[in-house]
C-alpha cells in the first residue's frame, strides 16, 4: 500500500487522518498520504481569507491544534478580535485568535500576490510539516450557503447566508431548505486532486459531515466521477453512532436533504459503487451492527467496530479497521 487518499472535512477528518498517519507509520512506513480538504466553509472576514477546514487539518497534523476545541491554535488569545469588535467590525459570533490570524494574514498576502490556494496551502504547510500532502478541493472559491426557511433576526425566509453563520451563530437551530455551493459553476478540481484519487491504492472517507464536508468536495466537477472510476477501493467511516452525530449538527444537515440520521442512512446515501454510488466498504460502530445485513444487501461490504475517536491510539485503531476492510 503506497498511496492513500483521504477526503476530509474539519475536526473529524483531521483526527481520523492523524490516527491514519500513526497507523501507517508502523504498518506501511513508506505510504504516501494525500488529503483533499473541503473549502466550502471558506470565507472572507475582516479582509482576510479564512479556510477553517484546511487550517484544522494542518494544525492537527502539525501539532498546533487546540485539543480541547478541536479547532484553532493551542495557547490562543483574543486581543486582536476584541480590538476589532471595539471598532464595531467583525462578527461577534465568529472570532479569530491572535495566533490563527497570523495564518490568515500570510495566506491572504500570498493570494493577493497571485498565488493559488494550492500554492498558499503548500507554503503554510512548509512550517507545520503535517506528514501528508494537503490539497484544497478547488483553487476557485466555492462557498457553501444555506437558504433560510423562516425569518430569523435580520434574515428573511428565502435568504442565502453563509454556512458558517448558520452553523456557528445559529447552531443550526433555524430551519433551512437547501445547501447552495456558491461559485461551483466556475470551479475545477485543484491540481493533483483527480490524480490523487485515480492513482491511489485506497481512498478513505473519514467521519466528516457527509453533506457539507465530504458532500461539498464531491460536488466539485470531476471528483465524484473520479471516485466512481478509480481502481482503488473506497472505504468510508460513519459519522453517525447510534442514531446521533458524533460531532456538530450533522443531523440537521441530513434532515435538510432528506437522509435518515443513521449509519445505514449515510451509507446508503453514499451508495455502492456497484450501483453507481461511491462505496466499496463502510465502517459502522458496534452500536449499529444491526445495519450490516442491509448494507450487504445494498452491495456495500461493512463491519461493526468501535468508532469513538477519544485519542490518537483510538483513531489509529479505526484507521487500521478501515485498511483491514480494504484487504478483505
């Protein structure tokens, strides 16, 4: 096993990949890992280009993440955000730490100087040395927005607002009717993305949000087709345990698109490659072992194993189970 490609969102994808690297270090030390990261959460804030998922993956793999939060930098302070707020600017519900701001400043400087997002990401990773190649899903801006389903504060039903506002400000507690990837029509897969999928020995879908993380990556033209046609087995890890989202409000996202919040529901949402879907294998938690026959009937090889990522060893154990499913 020489080439492993991961399609990742934020915290769940980052922690899984950290466990994967830990596992490969012992079992396949020569393996080359590429992480294709969701950029649908990206946004402009205070004149800076903020890439939440790219940074979460980079900090996690590079040893700079705030372990308690799962995002942002360890040892953060908020003095700059407090000063920005004193001027009446910024978003009170989306504050950036001082250390994190340095990353956004450098990225924005590179982008305004003509670098692509891929080039800026590679530059930032030179410092963090994440142990894997990090690729944005696209160099063109593709921002996930939600369509508001009912009046909320200054927003009216039917308004489009950035996903981060719905997710962070409203905690997904106001109804939405759809997710819209603004800019998708002009987007292409970033350099190296399609090759990383097509040339992989295995492709892994970690327990990231299937709608706004993995789902947004799949929406970029060419990526879904590359997954369907790759010779590599595609194995996913359920982000749902016992009918509940492991992290965040993925249940609200799934409800919006009409998918049941269950390991079976998400597995069937991705679908079997035999039937035009994406999956060859699907890991569910032991609590969801009863879904195995239905998954098998749908053409998806599956296994029930412990899926709680409590630390690096437990994440590595999940990665090991995913690779074992590949070998089967």
